[in-house]
């Protein structure tokens, strides 16, 4: 009987590949994790630092540095990071060399509430705490504001964030007890009354036209109030 050496060689080679794969997988699985490598994506404002994220990872897995890969729960680590009110999204993975990587996207504040409590409103309309590491230059929110009812404040703040004129000039959003909204502009003495958020684009366009005209005529400092809540007109009160 003639032996088919090619067939035997193929079986041996296949067996060797399976053995090496299993050995490598086993070795990779028990490889100890090194210290976390934290990467920030998007805007790199340091509301939360690399050290903060590393501590969160370590606290939630009892010392990530010496944990075998096979018992590391990456989903649990991701969820622990996402639960932090300054973090928008998180991705945690382990590289082949055993380095634990964490990709972090921080929340983006668009307004800062300063009433009986102080906190940010982020670009999705959610609560975001102040950071001891960094203070964002965003419009201040004053007056009667409830943490669980930020819809109107968010709508106006988002409009300011996306409009170059407003972003340059608006320094404060005020909400009265009856939910009427006001704006205060940089280096202007008057208060701008928006009222509610209906027809907001039209109101903002009226404000821009009024501002440009008054700036040209050098009359900006002559006014104490600018009311935009009436349709197709700007009602102004002058200093007496």
C-alpha cells in the first residue's frame, strides 16, 4: 500500500496550526492587563482628565492593571464610564499587547446655570456637572430654572451655539417665573425680551437687524429694553 505523504503532511500542518492558535489564544487570554491608556476624541477640553478615567476603570474592576484578560468584562467597564455625568460615550478594548484602551468622548456644555444650583446644560439638553479642572465659556443662565425642565433654556442655548452673531454677543439667558425668556448682550445695557420660543428664528433675525441699525447709528446705549415678542416688529424702551 502506497503512503500518501502529501495527505499526511497536510494533516500534520493543519494540526500544528490548530495547536498554535489554541496556544496563542490561551496565552493571550491570561495575559495581564497593563495600566489603562486613555484617549479623548472630539473636543479636547479637560472637564475630566486621564487620571480621572483611569481611577474610574480601576475602581470598577478592583485594580485593572493586574487582571487577566479572560476575566475582564469590557461591557461593565464601558457602562461604568458612561455612568459618569461628564462622559458622553466610551469604548473600552484590549489590544493584542495587553494594553487596555479607553476612548472617551466628553459632553459639550452650551450654557451654565447659576441659580440656587450651578451646573451646565450640554448639547443634548441634559444636566452636566461643573468641572474642577476646566470652566467653559458659555452663556450664563439665571432666574427660575428647574433641572428637570430645561427644554426652553436648551432651545435658546442651542440656537446661540449655532449662530455666530449670538455666540459673539449673548452672555446671559434669563428665565422669569412665568417662563418668559430674556437675553443680555455683551457691552449693552438693555435687556432683550424673547418671550416664549415660538417663532424664535424670526425674533433672532429682528434682533440682528435692530442691533446692526443701532450700532450704525450709535444708539445702542440709548435703550433699556428691547421687546421681540411681537410679530414683525421690535419694541424698544429708551432711557428717560
